[in-house]
């Protein structure tokens, strides 16, 4: 277990925060595709604020899960694993989710020690962002006034189409 914890502490993690429809998913998707093209195994997690389940009521996998087991639904092309989410999930939880990933991207949740990316979407000033610039490392925006504000606050700034540059500077 100690080795797994040490490995999870080395794995680069980037967390993406922003309002709905600001481009978080598209940026994470573009980064994931680029990492894949470079041969870098990546994990991606989407944190949602609503209850959700892929376990359909009455199906075998949902019955196993309700009984207390970790369960999996396996087909010829994909596997969906259901496990319980721990309170305050963190790096070790992500390492458990993505044991072969060399990079992890998380949308909608901040993890201690991870790169913190704020995605601005249509925001043209800091007041329109989901959270203040303080506490973030990177801003994704195409609005130059907001970009300049972020640079003055010490953040790196990327346009949504600059996912390759983001990866080059991050890794």
C-alpha cells in the first residue's frame, strides 16, 4: 500500500472548475486526446453535484452494489465499475480509480496538491467567474482583459484551443 500511495503522490493531477457550459469538458477532452496521441495513459473524472447511478434498479449489478459489493458491468467494449465514493475523496482515491494512469484530469472537484484550473467561458472579468482567481494556477479564457488580470495575479493563461501548450507547460 505504501508504494501505491507514493506513486499517487507523483501522478500529476489537474482539476478544472467553472460554471456550466464554459468549456471545461471540451478542454479536458482535448487534453485527454492529446495525451493519448503522445502515448501518455490518462484518467479523467467528472464530479457531479446530483445523485447519479449507472446501476439500473433491479439489474444484477445494482443488486450486488446494494448488497455491499463493488460491482462491474462488463461488455465486449467497455467495463463500468461501481464503488462507493469516500467522503472528501483525494489522490489515493484517484489512484485507485486509475491505477495505470500517468496523468489524471478532474472536472468539478479540487484535490489537494493538484494543479488548479479555472475555466472562464464567456466571463469577461473576475466577478463573472465561478470562483476568484486567487487559489488557482491557470485560467482558460479567450478574453484578453480577464487574461491580463489573471497574469497580474500570477496565473498562466491559455485560450481554449491551446490545450497542447497547457500540457507542455504542465508536464
